[in-house]
C-alpha cells in the first residue's frame, strides 16, 4: 500500500516509472523500519523491492519469480523460517494470488462485462465510472477468493480456523486501510510545515480508524463467517512453560468458555500462548492476574485485542507496571469489566468450578516489589483443589498462615520469588499437597528450582512436576475422577487419585 500511494503521487508529478521505482524503494523500506521492522513488513518490503526492481532493468515483472527469489534468499539466511506459520502464510498467500487469480476471475467475469448494447466508446462519465467500479470489485473479489482458498489449508493446519467472510470483508477493509494509511502519510508530510493541517488530518483519520474497527467487528459477527475446524471440548487446565520466569495458564471448560490465569509477557503471549489456544479452538473471555509483574500481564491491551476478554480480576489497585496500568485504565474502555482481588471472595469458572481468593495484597503499596504483591488463588474443580502461588515468597506465605485459614490443596502451581524463599515448611504443612507443579527456566538463576528444595519436596512424599523436564503441562480429570497431569515433553502422565 505504501508503494501504491507513492506510485500514485509520483505519477501525478509525471515521474517516469523507472525513476519512480528508485524513489519508492527507500520509502518502502523506510516505512518498514519506522513501524518496527516486524517480520511481515520486512518480507513485504523485499517482495516489493524484487518485483518492482524489474522495471528498473526494463524487464517484465513476474510475481512468482519474485516470490521464489525472496523465499530462496530467506531460506539461505535461516532455513528454520520455513517452519514458521507466518512465513508459510505470507509466501503461500502470495503464491495463491499469483496462481489462482486468473482462475478466480472467471467466477466474477459477469460483473466486469459491459452492457453488450452499450459500447464503451459512447458511454458517458457516469456509465464509464460504474463499469470501472464493477471491474475493480470483480478483480478484488477474485484476489480475495484466491487468497482465501490458498490460505485455508494453512489456517486450518496452524489455527483450526476457516474465514470465508474474509472474501467480502476485503472489499470494505482494504479501501478503508488504504485511506487510513494515505492520510497518515499526508499528516507526516504536513507536520513539519503546517502543524494545524496535520492535526486536522489526524482527527479525520481517527474517524476512518474507528470505521475500520467497526467494519471488522461487523464482519466478524456474521454467523458462519468464521468457524473453528477443531475445538478441544474436554475441560482442562493448561500451564505454560515460558522463558525468564514469565507465567501463564488457561482454564478451559470445553464448550463453556475459558479463563486466562496470568498471560506471560507480551512476546510470549503473542508467540506462544495465543497460537496454542487458537490451535485448540479455545477463546478465553476472562482473565485473572496474580500480581503486577510485566512477565505475567501479557502486555495489557495485547490480551483483549487477541481474545474477547469481558472480565478481569486484578490483584491490586495501583502499580508502577505500564501493562498493569493498561489493565486498570484502558481495559474498561475496551469493554472489560475489572474486579479487585481485595473486594472479591470467589469467582465462578467454567465447568462449575470456582476460584477462591485466599489472599489479596495491599492494593496501594505501589513501591513494594511486584513479587511481594501476589494474590493467592485456589481453584475448586470437580472435587480437586489447585493452589496458585505464582511468584509469592515466604513473606506472603507467612502472612497467609497468620490468618489461620484452611489452605489445604491437592496441587500447588508455583513460580519463584526472585529474592525470597518459596514454599516454606510451615506453608507446605498447611497445604499438604500431593504434587507441586513448578516452573524452572534455565535463566535467570533466581527463577530456577534449587536442587536441595526439589529433593526436600520429594522426601516429604510430594510429587514434583518440573517444567524444565515436562515443558508445558495439561491437567484433566478422567472418567474415574482422577487428576491427570500430562507434560508436553513427557510420555507418561502423573495420575493422582482422590484422597
């Protein structure tokens, strides 16, 4: 789109095509750089450079040749790219458009034909405009149909998702985004010389942006417009194994909805949690956060942009974390109802489960370390009790013990406090768990399970599920009421029988 906008502008100035391409390439790569050099943008920039480069050397451009050249260079740079879903979709869709558009055009050829009794040479301006508009719509539908058919096998493979509505949605969204991007570039150009005009353009562009979002929401809400080809119907609890002490889990009730319990950091949420849940056909509509640590908040707005989050339980009222401030201030504006742990005793979960708030930290202790502000939750699920201690340390555990509450649980899901002991003797005596599911990333050292701690837990007869060994873990309840803990990297599950 950036290249097309620049091409239109330069053609109005009468710049020859060959020299226009030379001017466009810095614009295309500059836009990619300014927007963060994301992998899709870089791939698109190189595709455009190779395709348009044919004009510089006075050769006829060929989309498939350009695609092959860029793909070959990418594979020589890093052969692992071929196994990434984004790379497969990017190149696969371009190939589908190149191969299938001519075929797909036949389905809409009727729309592009002129009236046989009205030759184009005698059409007035209105009639010529309508014919040109029909031809453009037919071409757009053909491209969308080829892209939809070409991408369907990959979206089914990676995400279990089919989106036939995209064929129609492109007719509306592509022009809107084109206008949106054009106005943004005009605003950038005007800003140094006419700041008031740039502000006026931005204000008008805000209306276009809102219209784009509402259009996307409209098409997404059409019944049958998109659907999952596979959906995990078993109730389950998924506990992710993330890097650098990040934490995320998801409790799914099968057909009854799902709840995120922490979201990881922004990167792991986007690259690991979101693709995993989409591949299972799980769409969380609620989130529960344990403490205001960026490694557990998913980047804030990133979460409710990825899933239809309608409710969130927050651990504290105030925090310094930018992601937590997004949850507190921006989530309600996005339609997310927020609850405070200090004001909540229980929360209804799918599959008739209940989340109990055992401990809520001081909601306004802003200057306290995030790991000292952990809310502790206990999940009651089909007769099983699962305690989420997250990154709480001994200080939090002792405060909880001083309350004299019943802390018993069958399983503890624990992270590590970076500066304090975790799961002290008194706390384990009070909880009396059958198993501990513990994160154990290789870095930093403070997030690793001390070998003596692991040995001590085992000496107490507690089963240890070490995520350095198992990777991500799935908890399910079998037909006999037993809790089955299955690691992604291990074959044999740990099966716990009711006490």
